C-alpha cells in the first residue's frame, strides 16, 4: 500500500510556480520524457480530464538533477 506522501498530487499551476516554468515548457519536457509523466484522472481522450503529477515523482526528479557549482566550492 502506498503511503500518504506517495499519493500527494500536484497540478500544473503548482508545478509552474514550483519550477518557474511556463505551462508549455512543462508539457514539452513531459512529452520529451525529460520530466516525470503525469497521472490522467478521468477519460484520457476528454477535454475534461484532470492532469496531476505525483509529488514523490517530482521530488525524485529534483534529487536526480545535478547541483549548481558554487563559486566557493
């Protein structure tokens, strides 16, 4: 069974704010398979489908990214 933190979901608006990226960039990165895949809630072929990302997937993605080198280290 998944833990509560594994079930937390994030909307595109929350992700745009978190990563400081535009909606189109977020979807482009997802399409290019550079970014975690979203979960589609509802009929995938419907314009009313809800798209969310697992917070645990986003945290894992961030941890996998290279860290910026600092001037003093």
